C-alpha cells in the first residue's frame, strides 16, 4: 500500500471513528468545504449542510458502529475514487436496534490538510 492509499484508509478510519463517537467536528474535518454527501433521504452539499445533517441524524442515535467489510481505491494525482462495503449496527435513542449493510462510493481530493471526501454516496444493499 502506498502512502496515498494509506492516507485514504486513515480518512475512512477517521470517518468511522467520528460516526461512532457522534463527533460532529471530527466528522466535518473529513470533508472538503464543497463536499457532497448523498444517499437515501440524504442530499447535502457543502460542509455546513453535511455537518448539520450529521448532527441531526446522530442526535436520534444512542450508538452506531460501522465496520468496513472490504474496499478499493484508485488514485490519479490529487484525486481518487473508492468503493467500500460496510456493515453498521445502530441503537436508536428509544433502544431499537437495527443493522444496515451497503456501499459507499467515494471521490477524494488531496488538500493541504491531507485527503478529504469530495463526494460520498451511500447505497444500501437491502
């Protein structure tokens, strides 16, 4: 694994950690300022919209744990794409437990602060 692939892998880890802890600030650090986050019921553009949607979503959840099943990254200069299969275990504030399985299709961009998500789209497999 080259340095760029390792750095993108760390970005994925940082994202998963922020989701697990419900850390809105750390979640925001994973994105470019003009990033796009999409999926079922989710269509956010720009860091404010992304972090606001995450904060609202995470407020309804007591616990969330994501596990990357497998992934792949293609790097071309300062841009890259990747796909990641994930499993997510969620406990809502009311105690209801649920699981989600799906795929993230990502676009990354190298910034002065390192690799960030330029776009992230989630597709559930269920």
